[in-house]
C-alpha cells in the first residue's frame, strides 16, 4: 500500500481531517502513514489522534511518527506538506506588529503583502531542503503542498527541483459552495471553470444545470443584498465582471483599494476584519488544546469528510479512477496572458498518469492585468531567496499593491529592514 508522509503533522486538526479523508476510502485504508513534526508534544498528540481516526474508521493502516524528517521520507509515495515556519510566535506576531508601527494594517498576511513576502522568505528555504531530501530518498514522490504562500512556494520548487509537486487549496471549491448557498442552490448542481493564481483565480464560467448564474450574482451585488462578510468580493464582481475565488478578507490586502489608514470608512463599508489571521492562529492553538484534552478524557473522535483534495488525488493515482481538482502548477502553456513558469491555479485531471493540468488560454484582460500585479511580487520574492539578493526583497515590497498604496519608498525600506532585524535567523538571507 501507499506510504503517505505528513510533514508538519503537529497541525493536529488539519492532519486529522486529511487523515480521516484518506482512511475513509477502502482503497487507502491500509496505507502506511508516517507523521513528522519538529515539536515532540504536538507530534505525540497527532499520533494519538491518528490512531483514534483509524480505530473509528476500522482502517488497518500502519501509523508511525518521527521527529526525523529524512527517516520519515525514505521510500515515500506521497508527502503532504502543512508546515508553518516560525509559527504564530514569534514570526506571525512579528509579521503583523512591526508593520503596524508604520501604519500598515493587514488581514491575513500569509499570501501577499509584506506578511506574505516575509513568510515566503522564511518558508522557501525549508521547502527546498525538504525537496533535496526527497530527491535522494523518494525521487518518485508526489509532494502535495498546503503551505502558504502557495504561489511563491510552488514557483520556487518548480525552479529548483524535479520533485513532482502540486499546490492545494480549498478556495475554488469552497467559494463555489458559498455562492451556491447565496443563490439558494445545491452545490452538486453547480458547474464552473476557474483559473488564475492561488487566492486570485476567477470563475470564468459559473452555471446551474447549464444556465449562466452570473446575472443572478450581479443582481445580488447591485442590490446590496450580498452577504456582509463578502462585501469586497461582490464589489469586485461589480467592477471586474467576474467573481474571485478567495475570501474577501484575503482579497482586500492583495489590492490597493480597501485598506487605507486615512479612510477608516472603507473598513466599515466593506466589513474588513483587520488582524484576522492572528485571531485565527489563537483559535487554532485553542483547538489543539481542546483536541488534546478530549484525548486525555478518551472522548470519541468526530469524523467527516472534508472538501480538501489530498485524499481524492491519492485515490485517483492509486486506482486510476479519474477526478478533476484545482491545482497550483507551473504555467507551461496553460494561461496565455500570465508569465511563463509562474504558479497558476487551473483545473487538473488526476488518474494513474498523475496530475495533468488543463490549458485555459487567455484570461479576460482586466483579470490578467490585476493578477499580474501579484505575480510580480511573488517572482521577486522567489528571486530574492534563490539568488540571495536582499535588494529584491525591497523590490518585492515596493511592487506590492497594498504596501505601495500606504507607504512611500523610504518607509518601505525602513519597514523591510525592521522586519528582517526582528526575524533574524528565520530569514536566512545574507545581509
């Protein structure tokens, strides 16, 4: 059976969800599962959870855990990456608190913006080290990456490694479910085509049983009846003509129009949750503590299939049963209007032949123009890491839409210097 390695398995709740997805399939129930993390306490908790999941599902899986990454990866068929380099403390706190001193506020800070740049600088070197281990220990592995900043990470891997990699997110299918709910429809009756980059893909087609749903979505946007938590995305539908796949709180910090320190009315008007990600981190920490407490009380574990793609990808490759997923892959003739090689998010067919991306062609020009503003920041951040060029960190921050809308050039340089000083060893650039 397949050997499946969880990298960053100390993300206990997410690991539990993915593992319950995998072991719920009869074809994967006897898989060899190896959990790896650098935190022994979290790893121990995740192993207990994994054993309870297998027991609850009656799955004859082999479950092991290890603090040794190389030992974990040896002979792996699949590696699921969910690491967070630097964790909530000290790095996420730094990513938010230092920019605040310059008047720069963020919502999520894990994909773009100054927080996304810093996360990329500290994450990419670790991922490349992982890939070097894989090339030696399991060269035929499929690396399923869930770690943000997705596009930067996938781009760096594709430029430096032969390891087969796909970046996975739940934004495309998750947003489609939300839109179906907004329209009072069943998700299983919805058909769509989306393309772009991670967290900034757009539905080029969105239909219900062959009927175009965009007129109804535009009516919601124009009528002011859009859900309060989604005001940003419905506003962008009004302006661009297409609906973006990632949440309003994410999208608000990828563009220069919504978060402005001299316009607090915009924050209220579009219901933008500043400092949302730190709150989520604290909730996740609390969730881990609660999971640990439930284990100690030997309470039954709650299981249900998630909407994540990892289990269905593994099942399709192992069995040949075809499935379409949305994956982040190199732009090699897939989207004409975006730079060659950048990480794009497109539909992919999965079967015994692996993950096969679908060519989309050209995007509407306004979408390509907006997406390109994000791609430039991603490319500069990756270039900074791969060439050990500190100046490209400044360039990435200068080109970032939100940062550039709030700070002048001197302030941007001072902010980058302050963040690099605070992060210290977490960002291994020469300086």
